[in-house]
C-alpha cells in the first residue's frame, strides 16, 4: 500500500537535491575553527551558506546564527533577550497559542522573576491587536508572537505589530521576536518587510535536515548566549558547527524560495478541494481557524462523536499519516492548548485532526483520504453512545 503523508507541519521529507548537497560536503571533515586547509574549506562553505541565507532574508550575513533546531533558536532568542535587558524591565508578552518551544521558555522565565502576559486569540485564531497594544508597558522588553500557528495554520499580523512597536514613543522599545518555523515555506520572510528584530526557523520544516536551526538577530540587538564554549557563531552559539546540516538547510531554503509561488497556488487549490469534500461528506465536521488568513497546506478539523487518537490509528491502517496537533506533544492525550484558547467545545476537541499537505500531495490522494475518513468515522460513530443527526 502506498503511504500518504499528510503531516508536513511535524516534519518534511528530505528533498533529493538537498540530500545530494549534503553528500557532496560529507567528506569535508575539517574543523571550521582550524587554520589549516581542511578547516579553511569547511569555514568557506559555512560562510557561503550564511551569505546565501542572509541574501534570501535580506539581512546582513553576521545577523544569521546557525543553531541545533528551531527550539534552540527560540530558547536563545527569549532567554538571551531576557538576560541581556532585564535591567530595563522584566515584562514579556506572548500568546496562548505559541509552540511549546516558546511557552515552556516563558514558564521558566516566570521562575526567574519575569512577568509574562499571555494574549488571548479571537475565534478565528488571530490575536486582537488592540489587546496587544494595551498590554505593552514601560517595562516590556520582549514581544514574542509566532508568524504561523503550527496546529491551525493561522497567520498573525507580524508587519502590523512591528510597525506599531517602531512608532512607540519611548527611548527603549520592546524587542520583537517571531517563531517562523511554519511560515518559511509559504510566506514573505524578507526581514525589511516584516520589521522583526529576531526570527527563528528550522531545516526540518522546509524539506531539509533535522537538527539544524537559524536565528536571525538584528545587529542592533544585544543577546546573551545560553551555550558556552569555543565562541563559534559570533560567540552566540558555541560548539563545532554541523557543516553537513548547514549546507543542507541552505540548499533547502534556496529551493523553497524558488518554488514558493507556484507551490502555494497548487496547495491552495488542493486545500480548498479537500475542505469542500470534507464538508460535503462528513456531518458535524468543523474547520478550526480562519479560512483565509492561514497557510495553504493546513486543514485542521474537529469532528463530533469520535476520538482523534482512534482516527489517527485507523487512518494509519489505511496508509495515511496525519496528526492530532503538535508533534512535540503528541504523546500527551490532554486537549491541545491551541484548541483550549479557541474555546472549542470539549466534545469536538477530542475529535480533532491536523492534515498538513506537502510537495508530493496529489488530488488523487486527497480523494482517497476523504473516502477513507468517511468510512472510519461511520465505523467509530457506530460504536459511540453519542448519536449524530
């Protein structure tokens, strides 16, 4: 049976061209910090990669920090700013629907005496800009709001937020960070356009290698490191650089930018076809999050009268890989914090599924998924004490 993979928000398949690029540099073993030939060659590839990434992001090469993951990049951004600017204030603003790589850092920061404001979201999955503006104080040092939510795919108004922060009449303005891990494939990542001070992303979401991330840091912003050692990555992230992973991430980012517009158009048509067929064939099915302000590969649904875990297991038997939410917390059977923030009824929250389409997804596969899902839901509902009308 051919497998149908619809969990690209969790991670993506390694692109063949990226794989070839990684194999190409695999035999370059020198330590990039060394002065001899092997080390200089490795350093040259890292510098070329940094230049390529910075060109795509439209920033200075020295503003690109290679890390071990998107999670590490988030940690470095938040802890690094908090420690560097704590004398100016200890107030941080974020949202209730951030990835755990941000939320758990916020919890740790609270233990260190920082005060965190967690913004609500509207029923469409977007923050209320008015609430954000009213939450900013004189002692607010950092605002961290994700570009795209990893579960429901909704897009936050990053440019509008950055424009407002820039116009605050104060000697010190809050530093603005965005987790862009889910946005890189689909949205504008030009730093000049976005206006952010810090932005994180990873290779695993853009058909690149796992275990590699990026933190863009505006050169005007100071940052305390969280990993100490030999002073690699401009002293912000010590540890011998992973040449293979850096080369792979860079290649995957180049490919992503080249195909972005055409792939977005293709995925949008697939997503609309998927949603239309789900709504026409399954009763009591609800789409979570704004239908327009979301990335084109995300379909997040709640289905009344079934359990999400049972749906996943049966879909897997049909050769279909999907998710109930964030892969980083998939073993936790509690209701997703994102769905709680959306105020989704508990009976619907338990029957939630996230389908995230990818570069290999076809219309024929979507048709098969809908047919399979209809059969599975009919079977599960026949066992349930809840009667669906």
